[in-house]
C-alpha cells in the first residue's frame, strides 16, 4: 500500500492524473480491506488534491469531508492539519475567504501543537491568502512574514517563494509598488531556479499584483528587476529575503 500511495503521489505531482487516480484507488481499496485508517485518509486526500487540480471543486469537497473521519480515527494530527489546510485552499478556490481563514486557523493550531514546520508554513501561507482576500492586510502581512521567516530558517526555497508572492501582493495593495516589484522579482527568480509553478489561486494573486506593478513601472523596468534577482548568488538571495523581514 505504501509503495502504491507513493507512486500515486509522484504521478499527481507530475500531472499524470489518470495514473494517479488509478493507483490511489487501488491503494484505497487495499486500505479499506485492512481498516488502515491512516492510509484510507491519505488516499482520500490524494484523490481530493487531484480533483482540485482538475477543477472539480465539488468532488474535492466531498473527498476532503470523507477523509476527516479516518484521519481522526487514526489519531494522526499531522494528517489532520494537512487536510484542514487543503480544505482552506478549497475555500480559497471558491473565494470563500471567511471559511478559508477559519479552516487555516484550525490547521495552524494543530500544526503548532505538533511542531510540524511544513504544516505550519502551509497553513500560514493559505491563511495569508485568505486574509488578503478579506482585505485584512495587516493580518495577511503577518501570516506571510511568519511563513517567510520559517521557510528561510529552514532553507526551503519553494515555500519562501510563495511567501514572497504574498508579501508582494500586500505591498501592491498598500501602494508600495517598489517593495512589491522587489518581492515579486525574487519569487519569480526562485521559482525559475527550482522549477516550481503557481497553482490557480496563487496565479490569480500573482496576476493582480503584476497588474498593479505595471501601472507604476515599464515592462523594461520589471524585466530588469527580475533579471537582477536571477543574478543573485545563493547567499545574496537569502540575504535579500531576510531584508524583507526587517
């Protein structure tokens, strides 16, 4: 079962959703046969993530609701924190920012209790997006800064780039386009380096931020800022990120 689930996750990350669904359903069937609550919940969560990626929000919602009970029966707070965060992301996808904020707060509380860094960062970044959507810029800034501080302390470039995207959005909303461009350029350069991409919710925020920046800067200036970020050494890139926390 473990090998099946790992293979399914790899297929999902690679975008091979048909293969991922088939493998996950096989894993789910085996887990149900042995009442392995943890793996039942994990398989349902994977299927929910695939549904989210395919834009089937109703299916994702039903699968996430179904995943909660086996994860509670398994007593796995780490898995519960992830499911709660994904439920928050689903609410973000529906632009239900109040629900998203509530679910991300639940996830953050669980992640903090078990001291799981990855779960905390995920909850913080989704919470930042939710409070940004609600226009609560101070709360959004706090969440993104906390996420960036944790990501930089651990050297996690992917999460740091997401946090910088959020900080760029907050700065743009406040009319601080210089700060917004700097943060956005760093995030773009970092994603290019590690080969990650934005999911639909983050992409929409990115596009809005860029639209605000374009009202203040020429395309040449934007491209120059991104190129400057690309030329940073590893040490300089992290120093630049730390400056955002000052």
